[in-house]
């Protein structure tokens, strides 16, 4: 995606993704929009990457505080830094904080850090789901997003893995959102992402946190 945007000449992607780059000039964009909007912050990067200074993250959070009409979703794989940062600062109610949970070894441990974060809404993005996660403690988590992997090197996602997460969300009162099957359908056959669709267990799951 970064290479595609670079080839298209999209501002901000001129150098590709060879190194972390902050774009202070874009910070004011949410301030210009009065109509309530959902922003997925840093959708092509990670706000809590080691090379993003706290001073810049402070500026991002300042904008989110000033834009209480919007909802900001921040997803990271740097769960330890997320906890360290938020333990010294307040998190606005319109900021949802989440971690990626792709497997048991790297992903599941991030949930323990996330549940300690002082946010009104904590969510986990289980996308791509790469294996059966087994039993997962979802205490303190409001929302779970599940999806399969896309792209040329995508790995298939088994329906049993999704069913396991869905069952535990129901048992632990966590809202469940099924985003996509990805490159492989429920039958394990590779086809276009659009053809695989979003139907899981006979329906489309669009559940959102109660206060969304």
C-alpha cells in the first residue's frame, strides 16, 4: 500500500516507508471538521513507535481533546509504551485505545497491558487472526474486531478460530465486529476479498460498543 501511494504521488508518501516521519501539518485537519467523524489515527503506521517522540504524541492527543465531537481510534502493537504513556496522562472519553492481537505469542500478552490503560473504551484488533487463540481474558475490553489476512502472501483463517473468539465475546459481554474473511473464505478457498465477503455464521456482525 505504501508503494502504491508513493507511485500515485500522495502527499506524505514521497519517501515510502523507509523511516518514521511525522507530519505536523496534518494535525489541524480534524479541527476544521465540525460534523462528528470517526478517525482511525495513523492507519498506515503506529503512533507509539519508538521513533515517534512523546512530544509529538502529546500534540496528537491535544488535537483529540480539542475535537470532542469526533471519535478517535488508536491502534498499536507497542502495548508497553501505550501503558507507560497513558499512566502519566489522562485519556479523553472520545479516544478509543486498542492493541493488535494476531497470535498467542505476541498478541495475547498485549491485552494485559491494554486493560491497565485508563481509557473509557479499550478494543482489540484480531486482524489478521493467524491461529486459534485459545482461552482469552477479555476483562476490561469493550470491543473485538476479527478479520482474515489479505494480500499475495496471506494465510488462511479457520472458521473454528473465529467461532472461539465470538463465543468468548458473548460470554464476557464484549461487542464483536467481523471485518472480513480476507484472501481465503470460510471454506479455505482463495478468491477475491470481495467475493469472500463479511458473512460469518450466517450474518454480518457489526456490533459496536454501547456508547458508540
